[in-house]
């Protein structure tokens, strides 16, 4: 199966898993200010249930982000940010009108300079999750790690090296697919 089809299926499975509407009329996928093209039903209500919408993120936009970050993004991540527009709460939202703005908000100059692509956060505990795009940390290329965001404030953005940063990284997954499977297909 092609990566993009796999990501698409995972997003759809995850969306369907939590799409039940309660007796009170609530759903996990309800939120305020849903763009009209992302609403399941076009109403004037403040809160609406959103739906997955095929992405209009282009390869050119992704290449521009890669240049901004100074990194080559893994194929799995490229498919991940360019398959569907969504308002998932476990990853940065990607609305139709500004699909990469929240993805860009994950940028961290120190992590990127040292070859780690930040892609989401654990909002409950303040940890940033990143992909090792160089594979030099011992777990292999595209391994997923987490780091306390507070630690990044204490590290010198220009002088810290990978070995020093690695002391603060916690290994989570051997690759992005394993993260994706655990979060969207099994979680």
C-alpha cells in the first residue's frame, strides 16, 4: 500500500473511532469556528462537527518548509501533512485556509539545526516530539523522540551539539510509521 493511502486510511479510522455523537449532541470532533468547507453540516452554530477534507498542500509548499527548516522531511511525514485537512487534537491542526501554519508553529531552531524535525507535542506534559532525520542518535533514521520543551530554553541554540541534546531525548518509536500506527490505528 502506498504511504499516502496508508495515512489516509489511518486518519479515517481514527476519525471514525471517535465520531459517535452523545445523547446531548456532542462529539469529540466538535469545535468552535469550523470553516464552512470542513463542517459536516453547514449551520450557523458556533460549535460544529468537522470532517476530514482532502488536502491542498502541495509538494512545492513542503519543499519550501524543508528549505526553511534546513531538513529533508521523511516521506511518511510529507504524506502525513499533505493527505487531509483536519482539526485533530493529537497533532497540529491543518485547516483548509492555513494548512501549514500550525505545523510551522512546531519549528524549533535548535532541534532542526541538529537534525530533529519537531512534529507534535504532548500538551499535557509539555513535551515536544521529533523525528531524527539524520539517524545518528543510535536508534536509526526517522526514530521518534520526545524532549521536555523547558530543557530547550537552557541549551545554547548555536553551541549545543547532538551528543549534548541526546542526553535530554527520550526514545519513543523506531520510526514515524510506528508512531502513526500507535496513535491513529491502535491508540
